[in-house]
């Protein structure tokens, strides 16, 4: 089924090259989602409770924290999640496919962030190891995971449906 028939407008309908149009939509969605996830109400009522659940799950998965630490809004992974979701929502496929990709992205990001919080809690006694993991290793892992997931999803989303083959 052609993209236009699926209810999704073509990328180049604005006269811009496809890549430019996607990049502009990616920027717009990123800003919108970053802004939404930074709203105080969202932070207090959604992100913080989810982060605390992730901390408890991470502790159960990896083991208890070596020192008392507190999972705060900064531990939520909301920025990484916003970037992942923005790339998926900006991609020109059916909304149903975007919703499935977004659900998968949320699942992957929650799982990785839970593991991240758990391992950081476990290494809290070693300041040097904690800082290395917190500032360098885990941000790189999250970035690679986002890119890997989004590019894999895009490849999957671009496959022709069985009826189109």
C-alpha cells in the first residue's frame, strides 16, 4: 500500500527533501517531548513514581545498594526516552506502526534504565567506579541502545506488508 493511501502524508509534501523533512519533524517532536517530560506535574506524578519502581526492581535484580542512595527525577531516563520516542513518532509510517514502535521503545528504555539504576546502586561505594559508570559508560550504552532500537525499528517498519509483495 502506498504511503499516501495508508493515511500518512509523504515526507516531501512540503517541497523539502525527505531527509530534511524528517529531521525537522524529529527536532519538533524532540522539543515537544522534552518539554512535556520536564513539566513539574509529569515529573512528580509519573516520572518519579516510575523511577522509584525502577530503583526497587534494579535493587531486586542486581542486589541491594552498597550505600544509601536516592533515585530522583535525574535518574528517570526521561531525556533518553524522549529522544527515542521522538525519532519513532517523526518517522513517516502508519500511526499504528509508530505506536507499536513507541511501546517497544518505552519497554527497552525502562528495562535498560532499571538495570542502570541497579548497577549504579551496587557500585555506589566506589566513587570512581560510580562516576565512570554514571557519567560515561551508561550514557554511551543508552545512546547506542536508542540508536540500535530506532534503526532496527525503522528497518522493520519499512518492510513491505505481505499483501504488498
